[in-house]
């Protein structure tokens, strides 16, 4: 049995480790990160060339099942996976870690997109008060690919990303190159050292980057949180690596592997 994992996440790597070498596993990475953490089993890197390219790859490599374990905000590849799996007649599962849950004391402001987030960051700190400079201090943790949405913002930005971001980006930006997991202590220190007025994050879920939310709660820092896009219609969803492993077992039995 050959399982194709569309990866680029902690869960995708854990799934590859759980399946390999019992079943043949190929993990696919987009190639965005210069030095990615490599999963167990076979690895391929780079786009497939849209839905048709993915269908061709699945057929050529005799893939029996596809697991879309990409980041909850990687919308295009998830959409392509749904179309390609239907065309190639292979079962597809989406592995999606649960989103974060608001708790008492959180000051969360949900938005639907990065563009909407860019429109509200000026409402926090002192900037929105009459007579004050509209220049709050924003901690942006939405990844380097979406920076263009904030390019026209007058605020000061602390941008944290794995690799260095490219313009367009806000004129007043300081970049912090780092990769999770992060600690509560580290995140609290960072909020205070940079005098952060507002944190902007996607609802990525997961433990590795969750400490920033608790740090913000404890420091009374508001959080602008971008809601997740929906999983493509009709695609089965697993919330944990264990559920995905079970699904592979069922597909294997049904498929006679
Ligand atoms: P995206 O917008 O959904 O995908 C854009 C294109 O990149 C896809 O059409 C596909 O190209 C290629 N691609 C994406 N993921 C791929 C994969 N795993 N294997 C092969 N090709 C892939 O994706 P994105 O938001 O740029 O994310 C890219 C990767 O980074 C994903 O693998 C995701 O898991 C990871 N990641 C994303 C985020 C985020 O916030 N979006 C955060 C952390 C990690 P073709 O059409 O040519 O096949």
C-alpha cells in the first residue's frame, strides 16, 4: 500500500513516523522552507503542477490513499487534493489539528482574512485614541507569505518567521527568525521586551505555537485571530494522527492491501 502525505506540518511528520515502514509512505513538501525537517520514509519536494499534475503523480506512483496533512491555512493544495482524489478515484483524508479554544481572560478579535486583520490592527494600543499617533506595536505571527496584506499599515511590526520575508511588507518591520516550539516564558518576555500592543495570529491550533496565546492573556495583550478556511466539501476529516493511522488501516483492509 502506498500512502501520499501532503505535508509541511508537525502532524504530517508524526503521521509518516507512525506509518513507516509498515506501509510505503511518500511525504510531499511544497519547498517553501530552505531547510525543512524531513519526515520518515520517502520525500518529494515542490508543487505538482495543479490538479492535473497531482492526478498524474498519484497514477504514476500507484498511490492508494492520500492524506492531506497540510497546514489548516494551505487552502489551494487542499482544494487540489480534493479534486485530484476524486478524479483519480483514491480515498482522501484531511488531517486537521483542532483549532485553539478561547478561555476566560482572552481578549480575542476574530477576523476572516489577513486583509481584515490589517484593517483592525490600528484599533489597539493607544493609536486609536484621539490625538495619539496611529502607530501601535504589532507582533505578527501569520507567516512570511502573507505579509503583503500589511504592507500599507503605519504601525511598527515584529514579524516572526522561519525564513526571511521578502517585500512587500510594512515599512516599519523588525524580523525575528525563529521556529517553534516556543515557551510561555520566552513568549512573555518577548511581548514585554518589544512593548507589544496587539498579537496577530492565524487559528493554526497545535501546541508548538500556543504559548503566545497564554502569554498574551497574562499580559492583557489583545489577539487578532484569523479564522480557518473550511475543509473542502465531502472530504473526511481526522483530528489526530491516531485517527489517521486507523483510517489507513481501514482503507488497507477494504483495498485488500
Ligand atoms: P497553498 O497556498 O495551499 O498551495 C499553493 C501551491 O503550493 C499548491 O497549489 C501546490 O502547488 C504547492 N503546495 C502546497 N503544499 C504542497 C505540498 N505539501 N506538496 C507539494 N506542493 C504543495 O499552500 P501554502 O499556504 O503556500 O503552504 C505551503 C506549505 O507550507 C504547505 O505544505 C503547508 O502545509 C505548509 N505551511 C503552510 C502554512 C500556512 O500558514 N499557509 C503554515 C505552516 C506550514 P501545485 O499547484 O503546483 O501542486
